[in-house]
C-alpha cells in the first residue's frame, strides 16, 4: 500500500483544495498516470495523476483543504476493508481550543483550579478566575455557616453582587438557594420559598423596627406606619397596612394570609373619586390569635387575648378575651385560660 | 461558506439582474473562470455578458467607461491590484471627470474589482496595495471587502439601484479567497463580539467581550485583509497582557465618511491604531489623521494617542519569508503596542 502525499502545485502555498474526486468504480484497478482527482490552489487547477497502478482510497472529502505534504490518498494492490478505512478518513474540522490569558493561567495554578471548571465562550481572563475563586469561597462559606443565621447569606450575596449578571451567576445563585433551602428543611422540617430562606425572619422584623424576638416572613407586605411589639409572629402572604396607623401588642400571632387594613377606597371608588380614601387606625392588643386568611378592616380595635377564626372578616371592635369568627363575623364566645389549656366558652 | 464562493455568488447576482450588466477582464471565461476563479461557471450561464479581453488594462477599462455611456453597468476585473497604476489614468483623468465635463455622460455604473495585497509570495509587482493612488479623489469610491461580512450581501448593496456611486473600485484581499467567512462564533472564541453599524455600506465593530461600554486600551481601524492580522494581534494583546481592544472595519475607505470619524470620536480608548497593508507614508492612516485633525477640537484626542502601522517601503520579495518581513502582520502589530501600556 502506498501513501500519497499532497504535492505543492504552486510556489509559496501551503494548502490546496481537493476540488474533485474522480470517482472510480469499486473493484476497478486504475492504471498509472490516470487522473484520480483535481487539486486547486488560489490561482490554478491541477489534475493529479495516479503515480502507480492499484485501488484508490480517498482520505478526504471534496472541498476539504489539504496541507502540502500530508497523506491524502492510499493506493493499494488489493481492495481495502471499509472498517480499516474508516479509521483513516480524516476529519479536518478545526478542534476547539479554549483560550486563556496568561494572568488567568497564573491564577489557575496559584489556586490549583482545573481549567475545565470554568466555562466560557471566549478567552478566560483573570477576572473569570477570580470570580470563580470568590464564588467557590462563597459556596464554602455558606456550607460552613451556621444554618440558623440565614442573614449571613444575605451579607455574602451583597458582597458578591456584580453589575453584570450572566447565566453562570444565575445558576450559582440557584445552587446556593437550593442548598440553603435544604439546610432550612433539615433544621425546621419546612421546605419554604427562596425569599424566606434568603432573608431571615427575625432580621426582617428587626429591620422594620418591630419588638424584640418578633419575626415576619419576607413574603409580607408592610405598608406605612406599623408598630409591633415583642415576640409576635407574622406569617407569609400577610398584608399589614399602616397607612392609617397599625399597632399590635406583644405575643400576638398573625397567621398566614391575614390582611389587616387601616384604609379603604370604598367611598372614593363608589363616588367616582368624589370622596377621598378613608383611613382609620387599627389597634390589636397583646396575646391575640388571628387565624389564617382573616381580614380586619379599618378602624377596628381588638383587645388583649382575643381569638379571630380563620377566614373571618372582622369589621367591629372586640373587648379583651372575646372570640369572633365567620363572614359575616360574629362573637362566638370568650377566651378562657385555664390550668390545663385554653378554651372558647360559648 | 468561503469568501471566493460568496464573491462568485455576488457576480452571479449582478449578471442575473439585467442583461445590460457585463463583466469584462482577462481570462474570465470558463473553464479557467478568472485567475482566482471569481467568475467560474458564469460565462457558461451568461455567455453574452462576460467578455474576455487581451492583456491591456487601460484599454478595457476605457471600453468599460464607454459602455456605461449606453446605460450598461460594467464590472471590470483587474487580475492583480498592482495594475491599478495602469488604469489610474482612465479612472482619475477620464472616469472621475467625464460626468462633470459632459453632463452625466456615464448613464451606467463602473465597478472595478481587484485582488489586493500580498502574502502569497508573488513578488514585487503582484503583491502591492496601491489603493493609495486614489485616496482623495472624491468621485472614486473605494470599497474593501472583508471576511466579517458576507461579500454577496455587500455586492447586492453595491449593485442595487439605490446605490448611486458611478465609479467604484472594490478591493478583495487575495489571500481571503480560499478562506471561510469568519462567523460570530469564531469571533467569540477569540473573545470578541461583533456589531454591524448600518451606515452607508456598513462599518463592522468588533469589541472585547469585557469592553462593550467601557474604555478600551486600543481602538483599531483597518480594512479588508487586515482584519485577520489585527484580530490576531488584538487577541494576543488580551491573552498576553489582558489589554482590551475595539476594531472598526469600514467597507468604504475613500472618501472617508464622516460617520466613521464620528464613531472614532464617540469611543473611549487610550490609543488609536490605524493598520493597513499600504506603506505608512501617504496612506489611509494619514487620510484618517487629516480628517481627525479637522474635528479633534471637539475631543481630547492628541497626536500622541494615534499610531499608524503599515508595511515597509522596501521591495516586496517573492520569497515568502522575506515577504513576511516586508509586510505588516499580527506579530509586528503586537510588538508595536504591547509595551506602550
């Protein structure tokens, strides 16, 4: 078997094109000096003659560029097996090589980072490596952080905030939030939305100026002048409207989905804007329980240790220890705090 | 998608557009199809519209100018741009004056197209870039095609009825012919993004991914085949020193459009680098410089910030290695700039 190399057909050109293969029928023996292909340079075409008698096997496809001096044809005394040829057929598609700046290479070595860890369509530069290192440290820090202190995540996130956000940042953020969600679940046996993982409930309450040890979900709307005492629980999806003023005492629980309004737009809407928005302060005492999805309307005053049932719409005042429920809401009894527990006495 | 195939496609479009469109020049007919095969298969397809000529550039450019008097549009292929010197009399003293002297005598348009530049080892009279002969003649529009923008699309614009210029000289870099077009993905692998500014025939803008809105270290200006050398140099400047670049690559190089100058002024950069295969004296760079000087009062651009790079004035050698010493290339561009910062 003879390996046939690409000839130089014009001076100073290092590549030629395989313009045309002269297709020879299978099992046909070609003679010496028969045309077997046409090579093309930038300025001329060249009929390539077989240097010997035998069977021709092309290693490239028509249109491929061939480097001068490389093997592009085989001529054999016997027909060659297709399987044998498959491994020899050249793929002259350029292989992709990730480009890296020298500074980036230095940093990769310094931090002992595998280049394949950084994905980029372009040149990897020192900023990419530093961002990776920072991100790695960030993730490490989160793993090492006390899962009780979720505000740490917020602090680190702020530090890592960049002007431009790419998909890599978003993917990293998603990974970090997922991790935090898992830790939260381990700690509290609750799987909650990322917002409440990201922002610590107690820290939120502190930021709002609520009393000591109160907490509020990040999924709450707090509007206007809202004052809340200590040890209160404000659940997710709640609306605390202080536009007309809202005060809540100590140890009160506002369950998920409760809306407390100190304003309404009923008069304004019904009068076509003739009358203004109505405001009136809502005051809720200490040790109260407001059930899920209850609504408290403007101006309502609720005493201490009151119970409001789920889905109630409370439009009137309650004295201390009164229990109310329903829509329309009714007084259903009084709250009795005994030695063995709490009951509603009808 | 190879550059040459797209040029061929553009010429095919030209001939298909009107029976009064002609291509004339040496060795254009099949099977040869032109020295660089730009007209391959076209004489078979449009036998009456391709005219083979003897080796007499001045005469057949004169013929083409005459044909435009009868509303014919004519593409003339000049086999090597070195022969632009021969036709310069026809273009400068005849074509560019005749409409002014004889009340728009040229009813059709003239398109001279020619393979330009060196790097093939063709020696001193087949490797030059002589477009500088025509700089400053406002009636002669010089257009340089490049591998960042499909020449077929550019030719469609040039051959359209909306394109009004009567005398056009189109440079095709000869080493680009067998090469593939540079795709957006190719640019991205080198860390560059591409933007096409739709002004006239268009300006291609390439910028380091990191510098779209920020200041770049270098603003390069180049055309035609200099794209590859400039891009390689800019890529190396980033890899070696993380120096950032933006490249502006106009199609029209004469007359210089105000929009190109505005683009230069609107960019933030430390150094403006004009790169061309011409020799530097009396060059495109000096033309750019004179335009900038007229407008620099509006900017902080100083002469110290402008660098003109081009080829040596020595004879271009037929020896490929020596030719490499004569012509500007990416290594020389890199070496000229790397220590400036």
